[in-house]
């Protein structure tokens, strides 16, 4: 279940029910000239519309954010590397899931944290291919893009020895096993896409 769509629907329903009941009580109070009933009706409207409006606006704003990023952003394909949990948005006391998606940009491995609005990871298996949109430092998942499509150099997109946040420079190297030309981040290891050999460059730039 998409939590943002649920919040939008639930919030609007809450507002509608509160407004109808509150207006009914208020009108009844006016007809009966009962100030107490009018006050109860007004309080009913304020409470339900306030709570429902908060939920609805939260869901609507999050959905609009995703739509804006997908419409204006640049689409890239990447791999689901891992998950993080957003404890600020819970559903049934469970945090929603965000994906750590790794992708390549100009030959450099990067990663983005992408909200899913869901609490279950079953629809987003580790290692799956997804398309995300990138816009002004934010990322959004393209709906329905989870697949098992193979990407070039996906071994290194899923390589736990590579930390995209710590890549400052890379060096050109030859694979000791097959001689293939590789770019290896200094202080990290890559997997040769031709023979599967793990090749490491230490902090001094020596290739092993």
C-alpha cells in the first residue's frame, strides 16, 4: 500500500465526514437556538477538518513532490543496493521504506536515497533494476520500473567494497587476471566485468 495515497484518501474522507456532521449539528443548533449545540458543531468541524486536512496535505504534498521530480528530472537506471527506514513517516507503527539506489553517471558510481511510500520491501528486492528520476538533489522512483534487467557493470553497482560517498579519485588499471582496462577508486575494490576478479587499489595507488 502506498502510504501517501492512503493519507490523501483518509484525510479527505475525514474532512468530509467532519464537515457534514459538524454542519448538521451547527444548523440544528441554529434552528433550535441552542448555543451549546452550535459550539459542538463548530468544534466538530475544526477538529475533524484540522486532523483530516493535515493527513491529506501530507499525502498530497508528497505525491506532488514525486510527480514534479519525475516530470522535470533526468531518468537513470540503477540497482537497489539496500534499504533505509523513514521513522518520521509510520504506518501501523511501521516505518516506510526508502531505497538506496546505485547508478553510474559519467562512469562514476553514485547513489541516491529514494522514498517508496511503502512499508514492505517485497516489491523492491535487493539487486533489482529500477529507474529513478533525479532533480535538484532529490530522487523519485519511476512507478512500475522494478525489473530484472541487467545493467552494464552491475557487479560494481552492487559491490559492497565500493562506497560512492567516499570516492574522491580513481586510477586506470589492468586486471591482473585477464588484462582488461579498469577504473578503480583509490582505497576500494572493483570486480572485473570480464573475468570476475576483484581488483583493489590501495591508498598509495598500488593495484593488487
